[in-house]
C-alpha cells in the first residue's frame, strides 16, 4: 500500500527545503549584528544584550529575510525588485509594526525617540528583506531552488 501525498504537501515540503537552504547562508550573529547596528542609539545598553529583546528581534529578522527570499521568485516573471517589494508591502509593514511594538517599552522616552524607533524598525526589516531577496535571487538564477 502506498502513501498518498497531496500537491499542497509537496509544495510545503519544497518551500521548507528552500527556506532551510537559505537559512544556511546567513547566521544568527549577522542578524544580531544588524539589530545592534540599527538600534544602538535607541535602546539603552543595559537592555541591548538581553535575550528578552534579542530573541524576538531575531525571529522578526528571520521572517523578513525569508519573506524577501520568497518574493525573489517574481524576478523570473520579469518583475523588478521594487515591484516585488510593493507586493510584499503589507507583510513588511506588519513585521515593522511588530518590531516597533516589541521595542517601544525599552527605548528612551519621548516623542522624538518614538519616531526614530519607527524609522529604525522599518530600516531593520527592509535591510534584512533586501538581503533575503538577494540570496533568493542568486539561488533562482543558479537554479538551486
């Protein structure tokens, strides 16, 4: 008796394999370094190295990286990076908003810092999205997907 697999299962398995291979190209240290570079001036140093901030920030960074890699497939269909990014705008906004909400309590108080935190959250998510997009683009061009 054979095991019956559905098309959805095959697609999910292929996506997981693609993501697994992509995650081998970036280390958690690189994402953590990006976090510290982006938020160094906003988060007090006593909180910047705490796991309660770094772990969820790494999760958001990984999600952003994988999102960029998944949207890089649209280059095969003749879209530019900007067009692919406009497709992902809702997901990027959600990730940036999650990052902003995570760090809101831990930054210096004041309206000026809130605006800077929003911009820094956008930069963090956008930077990792672009890195994922470039990595996915490379894999698609080399037919490694």
